[in-house]
C-alpha cells in the first residue's frame, strides 16, 4: 500500500508510509488500530492517562467522601467547632485566626481554611468544578473550532474573510487579559441572550469564556488542512458526482481532519484547567463560595506562612492534572501522526 504526494490522508491509507508494518500476522490494519498499537508502545503516557482517569474518579466521589467520611459540605463553616486530635481537643480555627492543620483522619484530613471549612472536601468539590469547566470548555472549543475551520477553509471568499477576521481579533489579545475582561464583565452582569439568562456566579460563565478564547487555536490549523484537502482529487470527484457542500464536508473532509481535533482535545483540556485556575485566582473565574482549585489557591495565599497546605495542595493537584493530560496528549499526537516511522510486530 503506497501513498502519492498529492493524495489526502484517508481512513484507508493513513500511516501508509510507515515501513514494514506487521500487525497480528496480517498484511495491514486500519489507521485507528495502528494508532492504538503505537499508543500502547508508550507505557509512560498510558500511565499518565490512567492517572487522569483516577483523578476524575476521585473527584466524582466527592459527595460520598463529604457525606460518609468528613460529615460536612464544601460550604459549611466550623469556626466555633472543636475536634479531638491525638487525645486533645482543639479548635478548628484558633483564637488567633489560624486554622487547624492536617489531621490525616476522616474529618479535616488536610486541615481547615480560615473560615473553618474542610480543605479536603473543598479540594474534591473544587476539582469537580475545575474538571467540569476544563472538559466542557474543551468540548465546546473543539466543536466550534472544527466548524469554523471547515466553513472558512471550504467556502473561502467572504465566509473565510469574516471568520478569519473574527479569529484574528480573538488571537490578538493575550489569553489572560481577554479572559479577565470577559470573565469580569460577565460575572458582574451575567449573560443574557434572548430567553437564555445565566447568572454571574454560574459555572457556565467561565466555561463560555474559556471555550471562546481558545477557538482560534484549533480553527486555524483546521482551516489550513481544509484549504489543502478541498483541492484534492477525491473531493473533486465527489463534487462532480453532484454531492452538495454540506454533505461533502461531512463525509469527505471531516474524516480527514477529525484526528487533528482528537490530538488537540486533551491539550485543550489542560490549557482550559490552567486558564480557569488563573482566572479564578484573579477573581474573574469561579466565584466564591463555589470552590475551585484556583479560588482555593487565592484563599490559601493569605495563609501561605501559617497554613501552607491551603495553597500547596490545590496547586499540586493542578500540576498533576495538567502534566498527565499533556504527556498523554503528546503521545496521542505521535500515535496519530501518519508520518511516524515505526515497526509494529508480535
């Protein structure tokens, strides 16, 4: 099986330039199966992918931990409460305002914050919010980026000009500054679009802001690929057979660029989580008392000397989550690269 220089990468002949590929004793396999086999050759990346899934599972179990172990909620204050630690009764928040440190037990496992709230519970619920925002924003960005890139690249002309200028405007602003501007304005006044009304404290606000900001980062490479694909022979043949633009985009062009969207998705999730943490830290993301890793770091900075765990623990969770996604995303990119020269044998 060979691939000419002007032929597009399709579901049947992607990875065709990889020499001497032997899969299960047969003469060939689908590109997706080859990508899966390449990915299995990266145990470190797979381990990081499993780490991310474990983090997601732990965050989803937050209500169980809060109800059956910590016996509290992420919003409940315990300023005047006392607990027994090491045979001694201590205040959750001392008279000097310093909260209790980690007890390494069910209640206040990681200590309390300055309001007497359980840090471990807020960490889990904050992780749920951070992951929800990251995954939702990345999904919306992927859909919008693919749609924008496909329309701009295929129709060209005024459609390309209008969409490209909108992308240029978004691209021109630094990510943090644009996020602060949009997040602050929407968190103060909310979002109103016809019958749809979203309050300023809703998680939908940071999801919307982050999703819109990252659209150009996916739309631009997709547009470039579509501009090249629309001139290929298989597209011309489909057009000559009377296939309409929408059907042609869906059945002929989209399958050839979907792998780019898959490669970008885990990296978009990681960037979205980082941007959410930065915006929440600056007060333009998740709004208190709703927890997120960014808001927890913001609250913990004030107690960085007396209670360093308040800022270090959520920061460590962000690092672990983003690192696992980046390592796994890089492996996915390499696995889907049709120009990778590998040999797969049993």
